[in-house]
C-alpha cells in the first residue's frame, strides 16, 4: 500500500483536483511535484520547449523536464491547507502525481503507517 493524498493543483487560473503519492524517497532541496504530461496539458502548461535535467533515481538516471511553478494544497473532508508553491516537473512515461519529501513536509503531511497507507 502507498500513501495517497487528495490535492488541488493551481496553475494560472486553472485548478484541478487529483490524488498524489506521498513519496518520502523522492528527495528534493525545494518543494517539488511530479506532474504527468496529461495533467500538465490540462493545467495549461506550454509543453513545446521544455528544459530537461538529469535526475538520479533508484540506481539509474532519467531526464526530468521542468514545467515551471505550481501551487499545491491538500483538500480533505475536514481540512484544506493553504497553497504551497512548488516546482513542477515531469518524466516521460510516469503517470503518477508524486510529492517530494520537501513538499510533503511543507504541506504538513505526516506519514504514520506507510504499509497500510495511513
């Protein structure tokens, strides 16, 4: 099981609801979120001239494309966090929205039992 949280993403005037994987193994120096290409298109990102960076992940390297900035907040039945600014990136063929360790912390998410998804 994994920990997924309900979030909203805001880019310019577009707000979309989705769920995101809270992955403490996705280490970053700043708030960062992986946004799949299909969701980036729905948010309105210009995908015509993306800049790539090489990331090391699980014993290999991948090209990660920088989308820009996005606002993120957690929305549950009893709580809505404030908007948190994050760097949005995408990796081709990755279809999950993934929160970095820094963004997990900034959003106030506490992973209690990762095996059962709590």
